[in-house]
């Protein structure tokens, strides 16, 4: 596997995995892998036509665009992220796809006020794990929901399930580096249990709690998700000083060996889905 060429990140402080073009592509693939789980959760949560829904930490907006199609022309999606590069991409894609019901706002969700009141719904996937003040954001979101409004969350609850069904020393080094980088930025990967507690403390009614872990071989499409992570993110961690070049090469060699050996499966990092109503 070759080193990915990154577009420079100008004028913004990106989150730990960056906002370069390779990360944008990776988030797109990740979204295609996860789309069935996400749309199923939204349907069970009651997200539907005419609603106003927040997409918290939208990134390049793959979720926002799906939500925009669900809420339709009478509804509205408010996409919030601190990356102007990601939001510019979302603006250009919405224009291209004729979606006029998405507004984008460049905000730091650790501090800034969030737009929208009497919201019908809010969604976040892999955002709270990167925040310094996740509880404060949850409080602000709950305040802005209407009574009966619903929040849907997909966040990790046990990142350490991420691994293989065969010994994988180079992958273990990678995961240690991922966690080191994550904590260094002030985030906390396994934030889901705390989110569940805070939802209850804030008076929300928990409608559903569902763990999601997959154990798959290379011919399953889900394999492509960790594969893209291993292709892109180690180089970013190496640039930040959390891995050496030889550790990255050993990781990619190990991953290719597993992909060819025909019996090793990958175990995805454990995600918790929470659906809660005000
Ligand atoms: C792993 S990406 C997930 C993107 C999107 N939710 C998805 O699932 O495709 C994390 C996103 O959170 C954003 N983010 C991290 N910290 C943030 C902060 N303090 N304020 C706003 N956005 C933040 C990053 O810019 C990035 O777009």
C-alpha cells in the first residue's frame, strides 16, 4: 500500500485524523459501510419528512445529505462542524445534488452556541469521542430539542474490540498509537457509556440501546472500513509523531497478509447506538 498524498490543511485546526482529501474519501467509504445501520436507527427514532434535524460533527456531510432526502423540501438539516474544508465540500455537493434544505455552520462544538430551537431531532456519529466537553454539548442539544424530539447517537463503548482473530502485533502497535493521539487531542474514544448516563440524568427517555460489532472476512464489504482506516490514518499518526515509518510499513504488511490468508477475520471497534427522547 502506498502513502496517501494529503492536501494541505490551511487555516483550521483539524481533528486528530485530519481533514485532508484522503480522510474525506475515507469518511465517504465509512458512511457507505455504515449506511444500513444508520438509516435503520433513524427510522426507529421516527426521523421523517418535514422535520428539522441537527447533524452534529457532520464532517463532509454524507449523513447530512441522507438526512436531507428523508426530511424533504419541507424539512431542514443543520450541519455543524469545525472544519470549513469539510463544510465547503458539503455545500458544493448539496448544490450539485439540488439539495436546498441543508444549512452549514462552522462552529467549535466544545464552546460555541448551537443554532436551532424546538428541534425535532439530533444525530451524532463519532463526534462526542473527540470533544473536550462532551457533556456540555449534550446539555445544549437537549435544551434545543422540542418535547418529544429525539436524539440518536453512534459512539464507541469498547474500542479495544478492534483487532483480528489471529495474533496481530503490528496492529496492536497501531491501536496504541491511535489511542495516544486521540487522548493527546483531549478526546475519549469510549464515550458511549457516559453519554447514556448523561441522557438519563438530563431527563431523556431511553428508547433503545444497541451494541454493534461485526466480525467479518475480506469478502464482506464491512472489511473495507478498517482497511481504509489502515491505509490512511497511520500516515497521519506518523506525521504527528505517534508512529514510525517502519511501524506503518509493518502494519500494512500484516494487514495484506491477513487479507490473503483466507481465514483471519477482523473484529470492528464496538459501537453503541443510543436512541433517546425528550
Ligand atoms: C470521525 S469524523 C465523523 C464525521 C461524521 N459524523 C461521520 O460520521 O461521517 C469527526 C468529525 O468531528 C468534527 N469535530 C471534532 N471536534 C470538533 C469540535 N470541537 N467542534 C466541531 N466539530 C468537531 C471533525 O471536524 C470531524 O468532521
